[in-house]
């Protein structure tokens, strides 16, 4: 990962109109969105697995994945805003659908944690959060990929053009693809750290399901 980032900062880049040296941001901005999408999909899978098994460990994994997904999404927005400043002349524009819909998608996921904080009972919190997480995950493809491609946009890939229409230089792809894998791996590693922290935070070092009073009475 360090080698990829070093190459992203130091390697010569082709002189692409409008983008110029800012094309280096391709190695950071886009991979962060890839990593966010992957870990949000992981959170969806863990939420489904929780509803199927009532295993609280799956809820902890879903929470961890969603939190790290938001982190990478915020980083994606920040790097995108920085890129916009030097290529479009503004930090943020409401005329760009991808920026606004991406922010909306992150707000939907922020509401996931607000919803979790509204419940004291662990099982009710986990079940409600899992159902909401499934809803949130279904909005991502539409907000980030489907709807923006139907609207006028300053982003590469708008109006049905390939996403790499202006970024086809082989030297860029040589760093871009490893960067995507590197950021996804970094996100998975941070999820594991967050999950282990939740395990240690629990009273007995585990995250077992709470005992069922009916079974205890038997």
C-alpha cells in the first residue's frame, strides 16, 4: 500500500487537458469509493446473516463494516471536493449530481447509527439496524451509479461514456488498479480492528447472544 501511494505522488503523469497534475487524485479518490462500496456490501451480507441466525457477532461485523464504509465515503467526498476545486473552480456545486447523491447516500448510512442509538435492548437494536442496513445498501447502486448516469454531469463516465474516457494512459492504470486493491484491503483490515475492539469492549470478551429467559426457566 505504501508503494502504491508513493508511486501515486511521485510518478510522472500524462498531460491530460483540464486535469493536468490533478490526475494523481485518480489513485485516491476513485479507489476510496470502490472500498466504500465493497465494505457496504459486506455490511449488507452481515446484516442478512444476522437476521438468519440472530448471531450478535454478525451485528458487530455489520456495524464495523458500515462505520468504515462511512469513513471511506467521507474521504471520497473530501478528495472529490479537492479535485473539483482545481478542475471545476469550486469546492462544491449543486449542479453536479454525483457529488450531491453521494452525500445523500452517506447521510442515509449516518442515520443507521442514529437509529442504533435509539434502542437500549441489544436484540431490538440489532434487528432494527439489520433491516435498515438492507434498505440503505439497496439505495447505493441507484444513488451512486444508476441515477447519475442519467443526468448531465462533469464527471468522466457521464452521458454513457466510459469512466476512463479521459484517463486511459497505461501508466495511470498501472497504479490505479493496485490502489483499488490496496484501499479495499486497508478497509477490511480496519474493519477487523473495529470488530476486535467491540469484542474486547464486551464484558466477558465475547459477543454471545443474550440468554433467553424462557430457556433458562426450563
